[in-house]
């Protein structure tokens, strides 16, 4: 067997997959709730470049909004 320990992300994903198999309608409801509430973790594993681009995009969007409204 493998001696490598499971990371917290892998453990969460394994448990989530197990729950989806056990209760598909509950998992669907959870996904709809996540979309409604939003979650920064749902963006995926952003590196520093992607995070910087996201911040710049938000700032530019705010400036454009203030210019026109």
C-alpha cells in the first residue's frame, strides 16, 4: 500500500465523491446552494498570476462602472 498521507484537499474530495454516490439529489441541492452563495474556493487553485489578473479585472470594472454610472 502507499505510505503517502492524504492531503486535506484530497480527503475533502474523496468524502464529497462518496456523498454524491450515496445521495445524488442532496449533492445536487448542495451544488445549487454553492452557486447561489458563491465561494472563492470554487474558482479553483489560482496561482499568484491568476489572482493578480482577477484583482486587476475587478479594479478596471469598478473604474468603468464609476465613469458611466
